[in-house]
């Protein structure tokens, strides 16, 4: 039987393919905008200049200081540039950090956004904005920050280094995994989630050895789009909350933290979400969801432990304390002991705990 559900499609236009960046001026025009401010990180400034050339007379200027976790002071500087250049639109070229800056500007000024994603983070498909002020990261959900247009150009992902491709891809898979057991899950998003996990788990092991494999790049970017849609559409749970806590408390890198934690969060939730686990296993082609994810991460050759990412051992207890401070919905109740065990295993890079039955886990 089909479960009772609600489904709300988010309004955004997507173009996908190779060489699609050439359509940027037409897409800006389609939005009724006249002057576009190009946003990048300092590392992608040269790619931003090539994009500026494609915009021609619609180019208003550049802001090349996008920074991870969207610090408010950077947004304020970008807002000054937006006003000085008279831009009525932003074109964000880059990963989640640059997309985040575009969203922050849209929230404050109402400008429309074209996003050209070059990682697999998926922020371009969500009405979610995380911002940092005074060392504290807060998240809002509002249609005001949802980008109007997203241009996926597979060619732009060829330069994404293999290790960042792997961790960014697992970051994307985490959105799909949690969508499958979300409280507000629905059949359309679950289909996208399963296909997102399937395409990324097939493409990533190829990309770490052959980063220029265009077919694998194309599947990975398509999978990232599907996973981003999942994050934008339904609520996330333990895995995302825990990564947020760990990243914020110990200044750990975003995609790498997701990659280490995902198998352990899935093992924790497995007893309470058997249908989701079966769907994840099928999508991975592995007998067990959590063990399959761990095997995938190990095969990608990326760090398997929070210790390797720079978390101190004393952080295990601190993370467990913070994780139970503010209650949130999760398919399995979040207990301090359970989370401590999860974080300790993730800290050491051990295999996730073998799945318990729901009774054993209670
Ligand atoms: N709000 C949301 O829905 C959402 C979703 C996912 C992530 N995020 C946020 O996004 C940020 C992380 O984004 P990210 O993981 O994409 O990393 P990122 O955007 O910080 O990019 C990492 C580095 O890789 C470089 N880079 C990106 N694409 C490249 C390419 N194709 N070739 C070469 N270099 C490239 C960037 O310039 C940067 O230096 C975090 O702040 C996270 O919280 C937000
Ligand atoms: O930091 C944000 O902008 C929100 C992050 C998020 O919702 C997805 C993630 O943790 O990958």
C-alpha cells in the first residue's frame, strides 16, 4: 500500500549537459535581469573570469571571496559590491560555499540567482541557507533563497580533485540516505533518492582513479542533482545534525565529515528504518546498507576517521553531549550512550556497529 504523503514541487529551472555554461547570458536574460554579479571562491576566480566573458554586456562585476559556512561579514562585503555595481542578479559558480553566498545575497536584496555548481554538495536545489556569525552557524529554510535557475555543466566538474569528488559525492549521498527515512518522505523523492545513491555509488569509484572519465562525471553530477532535490524537499535527521555539530564544534571540513559519519549514522538508524535500509542496500548493490557505505568509503581511499580530520579524542564526549542537547526528530530515539558509541567508532574509523534488531536497539 502507498503510505499517506504530501509532496510539494519546488520552483526551479534546471539545464543539464556538457558546455551548458554557454547558455548563461540567455538564462540571465530569461530571468528578466540585466546586470549579473559573478560570485566565486578565490580558488575559482579564473573560471569566474571566463564566465564573465560569456556574460558580455550583462556582466556587472566580480566578487571572488566566497568562503565556507557563509560568514556574515563576507556577505556584507559582497552586498556592498552588489550595490556598487548595480547588479540585479548573481551568477554563483562553484560549490556549496559560493552557492551559499548567492543565497545570502538573495535573502538580503531580493536579487535573482543563477547557480552553476562545480561540486556535488547539492545546495543549488535547496531553500536552505546556513550562515556563520560570531563562530555560530545557524540555518534557515525559505523559498527566498531557492535559486531560480541552475546550470549543470559536466565539463566544469572535470577539474574537481579526485578526493574532493569522492567526499563531495558522499555528502550528496547522505541527503538521499536521510530522505529515505525522513518523517515527511514521499514516493517521488524516494525514487530520486534511490537513483541518486545508485548513480553516485557507481560513478565515484571510477572518478577517484579516472577524474576525466566524462561518463562517470556525467552520472555523478546527475546523481548530485537528484540528491540535492532530496535535501531541498524533505527533513534531514541524525546524520546531518551530527555533522553540523561536529563541523561547528571542531572546525572539521564539511564533505569529509559527512563521509566519515554516514555509515555510522546509518547503522544507528538501521533498526528503526528497515524499508529505507532495504532501499539503500538495493541502490548500493550491497547486502547491508551501513556496511556497504563503509566499504564504499574505504574503497574511495578518503579518510575513514574523525581523528584523521583533526577532531581531538576529548571531542567524543563533547559531541555526544551537544547531540542530545536540543531534541529533533529521528527514526530511532537519540540517546547519549548510543551517540557516544557512534562518534567513538567514527573517531577511530572502525567498521559501523552491526545492525541490531529494533528490540535490541530499544
Ligand atoms: N544549504 C545547503 O543546502 C547546503 C547543502 C550542502 C552544502 N552546503 C554548504 O556548502 C559548503 C560546502 O560546499 P562544498 O563541499 O561544495 O565545498 P566548497 O564550495 O567550499 O568548495 C571546496 C573547494 O573546492 C573548490 N572547487 C569547487 N569546485 C571545483 C572544481 N570543479 N574544480 C576545482 N576546484 C573546485 C572551491 O573553490 C573550494 O576551494 C558548506 O558551507 C556547507 O555547509 C549547503
Ligand atoms: O550549511 C548549510 O548551508 C546547510 C547544510 C545542509 O543542510 C546540508 C549539509 O550538511 O550538507
